[in-house]
């Protein structure tokens, strides 16, 4: 049976497209890209290792068309005639020092050739600025690119080749007939990627091949049928911003080295504070939500016990943190890093919707005070990772004010709803927080990485983290040194994460982000309705309030089982098996996990603006196609 909604492309199409073949045809066709000996000896076959009780026939095997061999870079850079020295220089070239090595393995750079070749080489480089000495002898190397003199043309050609590779990948990202991934087990991928680092340089043709080959085995997270992670999609303007950032290749620690980016960051953070509801405050962009949460814990600890910056926590009373049992693991890790300790993170119970129970929080705060410890930090979550639940912020804020606790809201995942007038009620009360984590690389669709920690109190970040390094943060510069950001960061080198957000925000406007968020939540509601109406599917949570939709697929072989305990044990094995088949097929991706007393279920995230209702339908049909044949042996 052919894969649904997949069309076989023309044979001459230069694209990584899916072709469907039957299992019998697949067995009879040689695979030139796989070491058959290793494959035959491997224990993992078809869809990887199966449970002894789990049996399934091999379904149709999709594959990728092989890309045609591309012409070498040198062929498109210089002609045969250009590879020869001008006649007037031949005699001069013949008089070169006989000790000059022409062995390609030596690969000296341009400057060494120039010093040995004298006027003949100098004249040649001036006349043929884009054809290097090594291009004259064959394929060029990295030493032939800028900053080598006279290599502007070759550099442009090389970068244009790279851009062509990237553009082809971008185009295929949105092509539904392309696979999401070409899955290989680690031992296979190790051979296909040619990972070894050589002692002697590879030529530029090999470097271009490495670029294409690496992308070939990447998971296409921007594909409209990729529903596996919280960060999905590929925003083209954001991508352009990332390219510009890489080209500028600067550091965010001082205004003197990154003036434009520093001003952009201040502008964006001010806008984000206004949206949250902070009248003043501070913030910084960080390498991910986990680090943003760490900043919040460090700031709260410093606010509670400022002496610990110098003396540490030794001899001080035990600090205690609170977070829900469904919160992100980074809160515990921040406790470990900050010296608070994971044993001093108290998990607060959640209700049947995954929301923190305020009464349980207050009871556990009172218990902490009664035993003589110091409660200082409460983390509330704006959209939990698995369920997508929003904690009741106003009720939690009341408790934090009553007991003088730092109130942090981790809305790394759910922060995007603040841009929607229709949905921002989900984070009602966030303006009462002391700090907020917000990841634009999630619901807003900005390319990884882009995360911000935003504080209500100005100056606290610097007071907490500054080391006053005089070799970087001199106080007698000709500009206002308050624009230097490095002394309030826990990093020194800091990547420019803000430019792509600023550029995309200008391209879409706040209303454009609002429309995007509303569309994605509406798509998630469409998915909920489809799951309810489809045989064999069952929701874990009946009314999701965000774009996390959790559900089981129950194969026909166990739907009518009377022993519900045994059915649950078998159902626990279903999602991992379907996911394995899904990755082998490469047609769609969706995550799974257990949670509490619930056995493994699918957690589908709808956060890719390219996805449509048809993609939702396709994903459900694919789960059914891959899972309906699962059979279990009788124990």
C-alpha cells in the first residue's frame, strides 16, 4: 500500500524526494549507500529492536532520490585557459626557485607562494585575481579564500555555492513530498558523514560536499509535518537575521564592540517588558530557557542573601524553592548549580489539568518556615512542557506577597500568548512577577536560539553577577558605560540572539505574531476534535488550553481487552513502536512520553506556522497506518 498523500516525483528532479517501494522490491534492490555487511550483522533491522512480545510486518519502505553529482567548484570558477599562465609569464614561472615544492600535500598558503615566486607570481595574482595558484593546479583550498590577496572572486563563488545548498534545503523544507529525515543508526551515520578530522586540508569541493551531506541527514524541523518539539518551523526572515548575525561575528558584552546590536537588544527588551506589564526593569538574552531560569534563581538568591556572592552558602540557613511537579527540569538544575541543592526544591501538587494547586503551595511554605528553613523562590509555569498547562498566577502571586517570596514565571513555552489579545488571559497576573522567562524561539517561531530573562527590578542582574573586570568594563570610556551588558551576564562571550527577533518583529508586526499564535491554537483545537471523532484514538486530557495535545492510539489487537491492567501494560509499548516506525519511514514526527500514572502517550505540538489541517489529518492517518498492524503474543 503506498504512503498516503505522497506523490512520486519525476525521475529527473534534483531533490530529496520520497519514493515508495514494496517490501519485496526493497529486498531485491541494492543500496549503494549502505554497508550491507554491517547492515546484515546489525541487530537492529526494519524498525529497530522490538519487544519480544511485539510483532509487526515490514510496511512499505520510502526512500530518497539520490542527488545527481554536482560539478566541481573549480570547473565553475576558472576555465581551462584560465588555468594556464599567460605566455609572457611562462618563462618567468620556469625560473622559479627549484626548491619550491609543488606537492599538493604541502599546501602552502598564498603568501608563501608569493615570497617564492617573486614578480611572476605577483603579476599572475594581479591579472587573475580570482584564480589562485592552487586553483591553477586543481581544486582550490581554504587558503585560497579571503583574506588571501586577490581571492575575492573565488570567495564569492564558494559562498554562492554554500548559499545554493542552503536555498535548496529551505525549498525542500516546505515540500510535503520530501522526507522529514533520512534515519540511520549511529554506526551507519558514522560512516556516511566521514567524521574523521584530517591532518592535511581537504579541498573546497569536499567542504561543499560535507555541507550538503550533513544537511541530508538532518531532521527537517521546519517541515509542515514535524510535530516533535516545542520549537518548530522555519521563519525565513529570522533565518536571514541569523545569517547576518553570523557574518557580523561579534560579541554582546560591550557597546564598543556591538553598538547596533546593543541598541536593538535594549529596544526589544523594553517592548517585552511593556507587554508583560513591567513599568521598568532589566533583562538579557540567554542561551535557552534553562539558562534564563538559572538567572532568575541567582537573582532571587542574591536578593534574599546578598552576602552569599562573597561568602557562599556555607553557614547560612537552608534556602528552599518551590515549583510544580510538572515544571521544567531546569528549575531543579538551577538549584543544583546555585548551591541551593535539589533536595531543597519542594514539588507542589497539580490538579487533574496539570496546574499548580495554590493551597498545597501555601501549606508547604508554612512547613518550611516551621522547620526553620528559608523559603525564597516560587516558580510558576506558563504552559508546562508536556500538558501545556498554565498555573494560576494571581493566586500564586498572593502567596508570594504574603510570605515575601520571589515570584518567577517560566513562560518559555507559553510566552507567545502575551501577543494575542484573545489568549493573553492565560497569563493573567504575570505583571505581578519578579522575573519572567520568555523564549521567542518557541511559539513566536524565531530560529534557535532566542530566549530572554526579564526582571522587574533594574540593576539587580548586574549587582548579582558583576565582577568588575577592568580589562573589559572600563569606567572611563567616552560613552555611557551603562550600555555595556557583559557585567550583568554569567557568560563573557555572548552570541547575538536578538537581531533575528527584532528583524522578524519588524517584518510581521505585533499583529502578525498575534495572528500566528491564534492560528496555531485554532489548529490544536481542530486536532482535538479529530482525535475525539477517530476510532482507536483517545485524549489524555479532554480540553487542552494550549497547543499541546496528548492522546493514545490503541491498536485493534488490544481495543476489546477486558483486563484493563494488562491492556495498559501493552498500550505502554505502542507509542514507542509507532515512533520507531515513523522515524524509519521519515514521513512525520511526533513525540511521546509517560506522565504520572499515564502510560506512554503521544504529545503532539502544533507550533509550526506552515502546518495546515491537512497536515493534522495526515499525521493521524500515518499513526493509524503504522500502528494498526501491531500484534502482541499471548504471554
